C-alpha cells in the first residue's frame, strides 16, 4: 500500500507546465522532477519530493535551491540505458503508485516526444494508468482486459491510435461515432477525430494496445 494516491511527474520539454500546477497537486501526491523538470517546478513555485536523472539539464544553483527546499536528489550517470523520464516513472512504480500524470513531456525534440509516448506501452508500467497532459491535450494507453473511463466535456475530440498490428474488440460508449466490438488496424486513421457526447465515455479492448488522445475544447 503506497502512501501516495498519485504521482505527478514533470519532464523537461521546452513547453512549460500548466500555470495552475499548484492547484493540481494535493498533499497525497508524489511530485517527481525528471532532471530539467526541476526548473519547471521552481518556476511554478512547487517543491518536488524527488528530482531524478543525470542532472545535465538543470543548473547547479537551481539544484541547490531544490536541495535547500528539501528535495531528495537521485543522481544517475549520463551514460545509462533509460531516459530521465523512464527513471522517474520506474521510481513511482516501485513506490506502488497506480495513477500518474506526466507534464512537459511533449514538444521540442521529436525523438524525445515519440519516446515519451511509447513509454506508456512499456511492459514494466502496465500496473499504472499513466496520462501525458499538455495544456488541453491528454494522451493515455488502453490495454486489453480493462474498462477505461475518458472524462471531459461534450464536444471534446477523442482519437484512438492502434499501437499493435491489430486491436481486437474495441468497444466504446459515450461517443458520437459508436465502436462496437471493432477491429482496428495499425496505420489506419479510421478511429481518429471522434467526439464526446457525454462528460464521460468508456473504452475497452479484447486484444492489443491502443493510444487514446483527448483534446479538450474548454479545458
């Protein structure tokens, strides 16, 4: 049983985190900065419990400021097999966290953006629901055998993008265009640009991996 209900992980994209970061965090959240994400935390006036990575993207004065505020520092070598964000998610998993929000993970370098999205499909992270949030857009992964809720406002754009060769048995409710035991094929754009018709939709699949994106109109 973890002492934290949720982890909020701040990555190091050149896109800034939400300005309302302080209002997103509760006392039961674990706030982790992935290397240069520590700068975003300082800019937002938030103190992460942990900063993790090779620390090549944060200055010594900024790091010292976090240390003075009580942040724990977990340092890794520059030559390593994981990105700083992967290390941060792995740490949250080890602490038993089942829900994560990742901020500032999109934009800038395309290799990092694509790599960060692909992390959602990592087998080691299947025990947690991880959402990448950027302003009014959200990305998460749908795995087989579970029913997922998609929350938003009627009119929000919902897209499903297969990550496996086929996604079998895609069934969704609460959307303008119905999915009823549908098979989706990798590379097809069939399931792009659907719409929420309720404040909550549901999606489940029988086999495969499916990216879900939500683009909010009024967030």
